[in-house]
C-alpha cells in the first residue's frame, strides 16, 4: 500500500531569556537575565536577605532569581538544579565555610559554574557571606563582592553590605552582553561536537528565540535529536527547517528516513514485537512526503508479498 501523510510541526513558544531595554526604565518581562544562587543551606537566611535586596531589579524585569527552594514537590531536584545551572546567565556563589565544606556546592555546582564561566557562557560572581579562607579556590581569581571582599557578617549594618552587593550586580547586568543568534548556534554546534547534547539543544532553542525563522537552528537541533535517537522530535525539527528553507534541510530529512529500518515480520515474530512495529509504522506515516511502506511477510509457503 502507499501511505500519504503530512507531518505538521507545532511551534512551542518558549520564555525568552534575552535582555532588552536595560537602562530604559522597566524592561520587557521576557528579557530578564536568569540568576542562579549556589549556596549552602546553612546560609539560607542570608540568601533570603540578598534576594530581597535584588527585588528592585526583579520588579523592573531586569533579572529573575532561582534557587533550589523554588523546586516544587514531585520534581526531580538534581535534574531541575542542573537545568537552571546550565541556563543561568549569572551565577552567584554565596561563599562561606559551609559552602566550601559542602561536596555538592563545591565539587558539583561551583565546578560546573566555573566551567561555564571559562567558556564565556555565564558570569560567575562570588559573594563572601561569612569569613573564610578562599586562597587556592578556583573562584579566588574572580572579582568578589562586597567591595574589598569584606564578608557580609563583618559589616556593622548588613543591609549596607547587601546594598553594596546589589549595586555591583546591577552594574554587571547593565553591561551584560546579549548573544546573537549566530553565537548561540556556534555554541550549540560546539556542544554537539563535544557530546553535550542537552546543552546543545538549549543553545539552539536560544537561537530560535531570537529568530523563530532560523532554519539552521532547527536543522542543527534535528541533528542533535537524531543523535539521541529521538526520531520523532528530530523529524519535527527537520520538517520545520524544510518549511523555512526547503533546499537547506531536505537532505537531513532524507537522512532520518534512511535510518529507519523496514520492519520484517516472519512466522517467528512474537506478539510482543508487534507494538514496536506499530510504532515504527506510525512514525513513518508522519513523513512529510509520500512514502511507500513495504512489509515482507514470510508465510508458510515462503512467498513474500507486498501490502
């Protein structure tokens, strides 16, 4: 039989993370810079005070703060933390003896933050909450807040310390460079080549936020999804790329088609294999072009025939 089908790609609207209008009054709420708090739970009270002092920037839609207390019940906490850590544009390291003593804060969050800082993907700002020896730490080479690295708890008035920190963060936000779609695409391609697939997908999504008609980003996203064997999603991305630029992405759609094996049903086929075959046919049925699906049935006579 010949199956004719069209696959419709449904565009999902993501919340834009790009900065706009800083210094021009209230910014577009979709342009806020994402800030990630990395801290030891022993310092939660000081973190809350800092969050309040950043409220003016949050109300003006300049920043959006996130920390692990924002995780809702039933959510996989490690995955949620990693997602925000990998997408934040500014990462605040709230330094104290408890932070440095924490394996998770120091060896996982801080390590990942510094990797992204070194690659230019994020800006890391160490904030000294309580007196602690920071010599030899990876972040010791960075500019720290408050001014002169005076710990917050050593200030006669802690509010003054937090105002000093807020003003320092505001300066960074005001001058924070916004990436172009080409830079996001390049970052995604680099991550794809390195095997960092989830980071690559996020970079391509950012490129598409800037330009929803960016065919190269959809094509590249399809390549990553293909590598992850998420064929249905890859096909959707390829078809959107084809819709935007028919000549540019057609070969990648064909690549996916050629990767899908034709299912063979024999008399040895067990019933539990049939759902997988059905899923395969369902995927093939969604192809944008007309296709011919051939099932070779080995029957008792040994004569194959075409449905």
